[in-house]
C-alpha cells in the first residue's frame, strides 16, 4: 500500500517536472520579450514593450516575417492541391498502396540539411521563364512541401477512408460531374481533416529554417532563418521578441483552427 | 436529361474510380522532381572531385567516400553523432513514456490539459527552442538566477555549451512525436490488466516490467526510431547549445556546403548520413518483428 502511494507521488512529481520542462523555453521567451533591459539577463529589471517597437520599426525583420507568411501560405496551397487527390486515391485504391504511401512519406525522414543542400544543388541552377529558381520563395515553398505533403497525406488518408462511399455514388447517380461531386459532397464531410492538413502544412513551413537557410537570399530570408543568423550576434531582448512573434503566429493559427472546429461542431 | 446522358455521367464517376491511379500523378510527379531528382543529383555529386578553388569538377571518383570513412576526424564525428542520437533517444523515450503513462491514467479536462502540454514542443520552431534554452542555461540565465536566489548555489552557474544542454534541447524537438506514438499504443491496452496484476499481488514495479512494458514495446520501439532519426539530422541545436568541440555529421555537411564550398564532400557526407539513418530504421524494424513473433 505504502509502496503504491510512493509510486504515485513519484509519478506526479515527474509529470510536474515534465510540464516545467515543456513550459520553460516558451515562458522564458514570453517574459524576456517584455524586458526593458539592453541585454538578455536575469533578474529582469523592468518591463516595457520597447523591443516590440524596435522589431516593428526594423524593415529587415518585418520583411522576413512577411516572407515567412507568404512561403507558409504557398506551402499550404501546394500541399493541399497535391495531398487531396493523392490521399483520395490512396484511400480508395488497393494495388501497391503500402509501397506508394511509404514512398510519399519518405521525405519526412530525410534530414532538413540533406533536403536543403540536394534541392539547392539539383534545382538551384534551374531557370524558369527567365527568372532564377534559386533564392525564390516558390523554391523554398516547394522544399517545405516535401515535409508538409507527407503530413497532409497522413492526416487525409484516414479521413477519406472513413468516408461513406455511397455518398459519392449517389452524387454521380444524380448527375453531378466528378469535380462537382468532390467539392459539394466529399469536401464538406472531410472538412475537419482538410483543415488539420492545412494547419500542419502551414505550421511546418512557418517553423522550418534549415532548408530555408540553404535556399534563401537576404531578400527572401524567412523569420526563423534571420533568427538563427542573428543568434550569436544579437544579445538584446529583440531576438526574444522575434521568437515570440514566430511562436505567436503558430499559436494564432492553431487557435483559429480550433475556433473554426468548435463553431462547426455547434452548428 | 436523357438516360444515355445519365449513363455517361455515371460512367464519369465510375471512370474516376477506375482511373484512380491518375489522381496519384501530381503527387508522384512532385515527389520525383523536388525529392527524387535532387537526391539523384546529390548522389552523382558525391562522385565528383573538388580540386581547390572551384566548387566541383565532374569526375567519377570514390575519394570523398574513402575520406569520410577513413579519416579519423570524420570517423570521430560519425561516432559522436550516433552517440548523441542514442543518448537523446533514450532520454526522450523515457521521459515521453512516463508522461504518456501519466496522461493515459487521467480522465476528462485534466487529460486535455496534459495533452496540450505534450503537444507544445511540436508547435515550437527549433530556433525558438534554441533561443529559449539559451536564456535558461548561461550564467546570467534563469537557472543560475533561480539557484543563487534560492541559496542552492553560492555562485553563478553556466551550463550552456555542455552536452547536457545539447541533449535537453535535442530531446525537446522530438519529445512530442515520441509521446503521441507511445500514447496511441497505451490507449490500446486494457487498464484492467494493471489492476488484475496488482490484485494478484504483484508490486507496482513488477507490474510495470512484466505487464505494461511488454505490451507497450511496439510504441516504444517506434518512438525510439523517431527520436534517433530526427536527432541524427539536427545540427542547429547541437551547435548552439552544445560544446564547440561537438561537431556532428550534419554540422560538417553545412560547413562543407556553405563555408568550404566543397559540394562533392557535402554530398558524400549526406549520402553516408542517409545510409546510417536507413540502416538504424531497418534494424529497429527487424528487431521489433523478430521479438514480436517470439512473443505472439
């Protein structure tokens, strides 16, 4: 009896420790972003939003933040356009499915540094319609899609598998062309899966910085790339502000998706 | 609408179903052009030569591979990468397992809160993780302040640039993935088995080792592979939190690519890294199936 209680308390203490471990980097950044000090140090001597002001007035940081959003939006669109037909086919086809699915998910297990340099070497010298692919946002979005697509497929295949197939057949019997049937019948039913896939793609692209490091120039730099490059040169809380903004955008995206989800469930 | 029209429409839908492989074409084409082709190019690049000033010269040489696999410096880097990944995977899987077990035994809103906490590290960018821990470990960071102000330590402490800091940062990156792999396996286990074991007089420790652990083995193996594979490919966290002497294979790759501008060497190192990762994944997969078949 005593032994069991000791075991339970030990487990509780561990859970508290783990919670602390998860919250430390997040909490420390949120607090330091509001520090009034000129350097990052504890104890914090005063609080102000002056480093937010400095961040918002710095053209290079703002440019990087917009680049990040643009690339994340492009990645989300590409990932959805590619994953919807692929996941639908995988969920309905039987032949060679495990192999195909493994092949499509493979890029997720290749390190970012390897993907980054192989895309930079293999596609960096390619010119499309007279403009160089290297340093362009679209190339970064393509590289990010390599991680976003497998995630989207992993989310969407089970969604399409649980779909009632007679719905599609009924739509066809009633005269709906395939694409119309897809958008009017399948998409509404699979919306939760589609929103999750979009969210995963968006967050993956927003947070990724190793591939982007090899594929961007100073003009197309993303927010995490600029954070990484200024890690050692900058000692002021401004870096905490930039990190706070990055994490804040991710949590906003998650919050919006969650709000949509609870609103659609209430209907 | 004529019946013939309806039939043709219907065949449109069944035609779509019959031609399902066509729907795979865009995804497969994308994977080929953005993943397959660059990897083939990388493989070709690894046989090229790097005679000095130029980035590369076309050749068919094994010199890069011979260097990577025989040079003592490179071999040390490979060994350090594997060592750090194994240590990180063990630490991460242990932490993820006990937290997953904790969440598994909870119900209702407490469970939801703990799930949200476990999801946290997955949503944070690696660079933000680095920045967060870089404000915690150094001598003017939170840890040192907390230790000196509570009197636990008489002087400031600095744990930045240690292997401990590197492992803490690295495990933060894969802990969510490990947690969810293990939790999904635990969710398939009947909690009554633990009660039954306790009722039959087994101590919690014995129940843990003879009942719970064998049942959760599949999830643990999957989580270990995930953590190992992820950590093998990371250099930013290792470099920014770990000691300066801790050079790993991914760090060497970016060094060759960006600083030395030796593309063939960067390519050869990448291929070696991929081969090590694939071998590790295959070995764990094989061990899992072998052990699984012995028990079932």
